[in-house]
C-alpha cells in the first residue's frame, strides 16, 4: 500500500512546532553569541564536554541509540521528549509505542501550527464546558531535510479525516507500515487549517538546528474561539 504513496524531498530550514512555555528552557549559551553561526560553534564545543543526559523514558519501540545527544546542540531534549513521552492512545501518525515530531511546514506555517493547537486545547475545554483559559506556547523552529511520504492530494484517505475516531487508527496503522519500511515520515494537509501543511517525522536525527521563535498566547474569554497574541 505504501508503494503507491508519492515521496517528496523536504529541504525546509524553519518548520514550526509549538510547545507549552512550561517546558521551555532558554539556551544557556545565548548571552555569548550574536549569530546562528556563532551559536552552532559554541554548541559544538559544549557538546564535546557536556555530561548532561536527556531526562527521558523509553517507550517499547524507541532504541536509546536513536536519541540525540548534547552534541546536537540546543533543543535536543525537546526532540527526545517528542519520541519518548507518548500518550497511551497516540496521535494521528504515532501510536503509544513510539512518538513522532509534528510540525507545520510551508507558507504560513506559524498559522497552521496555531490552528492545530487551538483545536486540541478547545477540545479539552469542551469537556468541561467552560471557555475561560490563558495558555502560552513558544515556537520551536527546526530544519528538516529528506524524503517524506506525501499524502497531499490523497482525497478520501481515512488518516486525513478531521474526525479523530476515524483518522487516528488509520493514520497510526499507515505510519507503522511506512516506518517499518524505512520511511522518514509523512507530509499531510492540516485537518485544522485549510491550505496548511503539516509533517510528522519518525526519526529523531531528521530534526536539526532548533531555535526559539515567538511566544504565542491563546486566551479564551467565554467563547470557543480564542484570541491569539504573538510576542
């Protein structure tokens, strides 16, 4: 089945992923550099002597040898956490045995990532029926290069359904076949923003050159649609 899915080459320097600011740690080296090139040199030097280890736990299908080390530079712990801290029922393209790195890509990637987060946070508020909440997220910008199975244009594919009950079982089964066949991940149309594109990367080494972007604050004031503020 996966042989019929087209494969597209990605060479994107700034994919966008949002994570809660509660999990953000500012780079310790930030006072020491002015450019990305200087940052990369300092991180390489730090990685040669750093004894820090990522505080992660191993789900069944993650081999410790896959995980990034301090030599990968700032953000390696965020990548490792994405693969190791997994919801029991998984997400669209990963099950509870192994995580994946989800991000938005392409034009207006920031808006796509916001739409995805808004959907899931609003869904949580739906359970209590009270839309009164302020939550801050930070952009993680990362470069990703390599061939990905491309689900764009595959109308009717169950894994792309906006209905989680339909999409998640189908997407997890498809992702498992792609991963076990040696695939890197999938490109797919956002279910939460028309014209938006997302990706799920299945292998930690694909995520490189992580930087912090803007802080995005979502505020619900009694309605299901939040206000969105960037700073």
